[in-house]
């Protein structure tokens, strides 16, 4: 499954709206690669998520806006590991892996990059290539989401944080239930930069629950 966040751009109305979008203009002015960076920024600041020296994993990172923002905040003492099936132009101090996180080789490359050590934050903007069939697309999206959850549960520090993009609809409630079974705090976020008509929502989680006794 490809980790692609591309949207159809064959509509003149879409292009016109995109070019007049204040967040697109702001991203261009501030040198960020996508408007999505402001969705992340709002959540980071509201939850006080990033501090210098942290280790962050960015799943589904292309074109790189989230990594751009995160690497500035973790500073020279921090570390950012990013992965996407799509290519991504280099970002200074970001360790980028072009691979499929849904495949064993992609996961292994990330684990190797973090030296198999706990991390402070996992952020996921992964999405599959869209087929146009809503049920299929939702199922693929949540399959990627569950992979991100599994990774976060295995590699986050005890009070580490996890942020994942999902879409409301089929699969949303079961996915929230999965997250609540793993984390002490789970909250839905709809940043101002997220378009009103979009079904996207970001689920923020913090504080791993202890696994049940065997």
C-alpha cells in the first residue's frame, strides 16, 4: 500500500481554491512544503509535544512539511526519522527512508534508524492510494493506522505521544477503541487548517497503558 497524500488536481475550482488558500500562501512564504504543517503545529503547541533533544518518527512523511517543522523543534540534539514510499527531497538533519512502512523491510529500516531504542513521539500522516471506493479506501487507511499504532506501542517511551490522521466514517469508532485500549489519553483533534468539508481528524494519544499480566 502506497503512502500517498496526493489529491486529485484536475478540477479548476480545486486549483483556484488551493491557490487562494491562506495556509498555502503562508506555507509558501515560510518555506514549508505543504499546508498540512499548520495542522501539526496547532496540535504540537496545544499539547506541548516537542522539546529539544527528542526523537521523533514521521510515518508517511512526503513531501516533508511535518519533518521540516519537527526537526526545527528537536534541535541539533534531537533526531527525526521519516519514511514514505514516495520520494522526498532531503531535509537537513532528517533521516529519510524511501520504503513501504507496511512491508517488513520498511519497518526494519525505521527500527534500525532509531537503533531499536524508545522514541518520544510518533506522528503518522499515512494514507493509501485512493481507489475511489469509499469502503475499500477506509479499510486500507485504518490498516495503515493499525500498523502505526503497533509501532507506537512497541517503541514509544512510557509517557511518549502518538498522533495519527484518520477519516471519520466506517472503521473510526473501532479504531478509537483500539487506541483507548493502548493509551491512557486519547483525544480527537480538528485543527483550524483542516478544511471544514474534510472528514479528516487527528487522533492524539499519550501515556501507554501497561500490558495485561500474563
